[in-house]
C-alpha cells in the first residue's frame, strides 16, 4: 500500500532516461563534423571541397567561413585523377607537377594577409574544366590562375608562355608573366590570347600558365626540382602583388 504521506511524482516531472544520452551523441556528432572540415594548417578557416562547388548555371552558392577579407585567389592545378595531362620525357605526369607547384603558391599566399587563397583541388582529383572556372566565379575571385606544363611532339621546343581570354585579364597575364619568365630561366614565348575552355568559362580575371615543356628534357628536369618550384611559386606571388599594386594606382 502507498504511503499516504508520500505524493506520487507526476509523469511530466519524471526524468527522461535517454534525453541526456541523445544530447551527448549530438554534441559528439557536431565535433566530428568540425574536425573533418577544419584546416589546421590555416587557423580560422573552414574548407569546402571544391569538387562539391555547384556549377554557376545551377544558381548555387558556395559558403566558406573564415574569409580573411584579402584578395581572393583561386589556384587551379591543371588536370588530375583520370586526366594525367602531358607525359614528361621521364614518365612524370603533368597532373603531379601542377599540383606540387600549386600547393607551393597556395602556401606562400597564405602567409600574406593581403591574400585569401583557395585551390580547385588539393589531391589527385578529377574536375571538369567548367567546374574549375565555376568555383572561381562562385567565390567572386579577384584572380584565377590555372597552372600547366606544356607538351609538343618536338622535344627541342621549350619556353614559358601565358594565356588569357578576356581583355580584363591582360594586366594580370602581363604582371605574372614578367615575373615568371625571369624565375624559370626558360625562353620567353610571350603572352597570348586563346579561348581555352577553363578561361572561357571564367567571369573573373584569369590566366593559364604554361610554365615549361615537360617534353623537353632540360625543362622537365627543372620543373620537377623542388628548389626550382619554390622559386617559380614565389615569382607567381610576386606577379600577383605587382598586379594588385598596379590596380591601386
């Protein structure tokens, strides 16, 4: 028999047995998501996988937290995944060279508060050409750089050349090319206009850098050298600085 002096606890006041457990699991899930998205090499910056960036035609938006407010630079390592690009005389693949150089440019830009760099890919991922330019458009990039290694049937052909499509990209192309040629030490093949697909799709100032010929034995040896890549990466950054300083005058 129930003690008449003891009041039964109403049902709505009974402590839920599983509420705290569900709350704990929810907190752990949020922590897991944060750790997966946070780039520990770039304090305060969340990274969105560029492969997931929606094409501009879909009307989607790319939301990236932690933008430092500097010039937004999109660095595109040419080719990737199932698309190896050019094959060098040593058997090296263009996609690996472009990624190595693009990462060096990215790292240098991250050290300068005037720039807010992004990469279209940071691993051996295949991206359509339109996805690359769409990513730049969605970010409203101040500059889009597509890095490549050249190829030709004649192994004696060599040199550095820079391409643009729209007229708004000429100052960017000239500024980077001037620095790039000096750093590569390769013959100057000039700044040229060409309707490459990755440039045509871009609505931002954009250039395609053919740094050197992977089919030329001497140039390929330099292009695969780590110290040479560091020098060339610095020249690209210096060209960007000259470009934006010129815009402020």
